[in-house]
C-alpha cells in the first residue's frame, strides 16, 4: 500500500505545535536539573559545557534519591514488583491456574531482567522527575527486545480522546554511512537495493561523504487500514511505523488545509526508509497527568524557584567569603608605586607623609555575611527541596538514625510512603500497566519456553497486579486497624470466649494475603479448606458415634459373660 509523506508531515507539525507549549519550560527545567539530557532540545554542539548554571547541588542529590527510590520502590530489579492475575478471580483460584500464572510472571520478569529495561527505567525516572514526562520505544531483536528511552525534545506526542498517547513522532539524526547501512537492503544475489534512500544521500555515500548528518523522522500511529474482523490476515496489523528523511527538496505543499515549506518535495516525496506494522503498541509515554500530552506537575517544576534561590545564595555566599579572605583595599595613592603583597608576614613600606597622616590600607567594603541566618535560610530551602522530591522519606532512616523506636519508624515510613499515592496512580496508568502489557503480550506469543495455557484460563483476560514496596504501602494502609481489632478480640476472648465467634478468621487470612501480596499457595483455597473441614467433621462424628456405641457394646459383652457364667 502507498503511504503519504504529506500526511506524516501534517502530523509532525501538529504534534510539534503541541510541544511548543512546553518547550521553553522544558529548556529551563533541563538546564537546571538534568543538563546531560538537554543536548537535543537546546541544540548544543558536542563538547559544549552544559552545567554552568548549577552551583548548589541539593536538587541533584534529591533527584538522585527520587530516581533510586522509584527504581527500588516501584519497579525493582532485585525483587518481584508485580504478579500476573486474571480479572475473573474465580477462574484463577485453582492450583493449576495459580501455578501457571506464577510461571508466566517469572517468564516476564526474566525477559525484563535479560533486557536493558531497568537501565532504561532509570533514565525514564530522571526525565519523569524533571520534565514530568518520559517515553520508551520498544525494538524487537532476534533474542529479545531493547528499550530506548527517548531524549526530551526529540519526540512529540498526540493524545486520543481518553488522554492516552496515540501518535508518537520521533526526530533523530544519522550520518550518511549509518543511513545506508541501517536502511539499505540487498537482494538474494547480494546486489544493493537503495531505492528507498534519497538520491542525495546515495550520491554522498558514493562520493565518500560519510560524516554528513541526515535528519530522520519516525512516525508511529494506528494503522487506518487495520481490519479488526480479520486479525489473521498477513500484514494486517494495528500499529504502523513510517520512517523517512526530512528534507531533500524545496518548495511548498499543502496538507489538510495547511501549508508547509521546505520539508518534503521533489523526486523523493514517496520514498520511505522503512515501513513496518506490528500488533503491539511500540511506545509508552509515562506522565504525571492525563489532561494533556505532557505531564503538568512534578518535583522539579514545583521547586524550580527554590532551586534558583538556593543557587543565588550559594553564589552570594562565595562572593562574601572571597571579600573576607581577599578584600578590596584602599589606601594612600603613593602606595601604588610600592610593592604590596598579601602574603603572610609581609612588610608593606609607607612613606613619611602616609605615616604622619596615619594612613593605611583598609578594606573598601565592610562585609557582614550574617553566617547564622544564611545557614538557617539555606537549610530551610534544602528541606523544602527534599520534600518536593520525596527524599525526606526515601532517605528517612539515614537522616534520622536512632531517634525513634522501631514501631514509630514503621508507622512514619508507611505514612510517608502513602504521600506518593497520587503520583503513583498516574504512573501506574501511563507507565507501569502499558509496559507490562507490552511485555506480557510479547512473552505470550514469542517465548518458546512458556508452558501451555491451562483450560481453566483459556479466553481469560490477564492483568498485572502490583506488589512493589510502594504498592504494598498503599494497599496495606488498613492493616494497623485490622491488627488492633484482632488484638481486641483476643484480649476480650480471655474472659468471654463468646466474642471469638464474632471474628471471621478466614476473612482475616484472605485480607492479609491480599494486602501483603503473599506468595501463591501459602493460603489454601477456600474450597480446599472447606473440604478439609468437612473431612474433620465427619471423622469427629464417627468418633463420637463410636464413643456412644462403645459403652453399649461393653455392657452387652459384660451381660453375655455374666449369663454364660450363670449357665455354667
């Protein structure tokens, strides 16, 4: 099928207009908090300094704690942070279904560990903490998949009516040699087929001009020709990826009633470097809010004014200390011809006129830096920055050693972890769930070592259930109240046993299994518990009946023995 570059360019310009609303804000945020990720959006040349704004590194330390905390608390590489379940709970209660779901969860965790996902997730959390948005692009390899974390400013997004990113436009640059080697094809006889590459790039490659950079555009959108009623048709896939060179001609063209110039025209208008369709959405855009294409709220944008104030105070403090240690001096004009040294134990000669007038070298400025007030102000600003980045609870134990009991510490940690609840909810919707759904679908259809799906789960929808540290803190918020209730029942039951009949211990065990995400199989299924209780009840009834019949049998035997003795 023939695709139109004009429609792709219309989407690119439309998405770029949306991004222009946040471009200036992103430039400011990245310049102050994440300069090494600002190379694209600031158009920096290789080797250019990008950290000249940062003097006080409090926010950099807080951001590092934010990333490390979310890596371990939300998507940990060292412990399971989710498990796969089924939306129909009853269908997943059997031992066979639980065993397969646990096996499937382990296979997805293995693929995440073998890929570069956790490294890419770290870059995502940096972007998420600074510009409130981060994006992944999934590339399928021969032995797995690779996760690209897109550089801020190099991609543009358009949302659908539900606030989900449905169109992603990437921009990147490759040199001529990379373009030919990446997108050039060869036939069965080894002959090069470069018909998809522009004539200009082919000419530069043949002339040996390999280092010339070429701008590339990558558009990802839903396939408008996708037929839902015929999913098995070859080439009928939901997601479409179109890659083409930007430029290559001159002139203007019209698309959807809008005019664009100097983008694509000329003989290479219909050339796409690559056309690919797939059944999985190949990108994920995580953001702090769903109300726009890009997140609106985050720790860096909330604390940017404090960050700038703290850096300004750091500069002022350094200038004050410099004046104290090496003050600007004033004195007699005749001393200009004298050798004046500021080294210790140095003699500064004065003429007779200067000595008679008691003139001497004196500082020009009377410096009073108010060190105490400055230190207190800086400390307050640093505490505010830590709170914005949640570093006050992510680093709670290291900042509060041996100041509270273990019970108080646990209560404070649970309370502080619940503070990230609103942020975590948005992260689940826009990042955690889409990433895991992509991996689950990939493992389901691509993993040769996945065990066959049991009959009890055929046709069932699978969904991830999060068991990370943050998720447990959110879900286990009611456990302290449950513990107090169970303790009250136990205490009262010591002198009034009737109250023990009030508590449903089966429900208590199920609640703890649900809140603490206990391993599958630790609690027996309710059907198995009822069967064991029925068996125990039947055995008790048989024992009771036996105990009731034994006296009668013994009495009958005794009477028979007595009668036999009388007959003798």
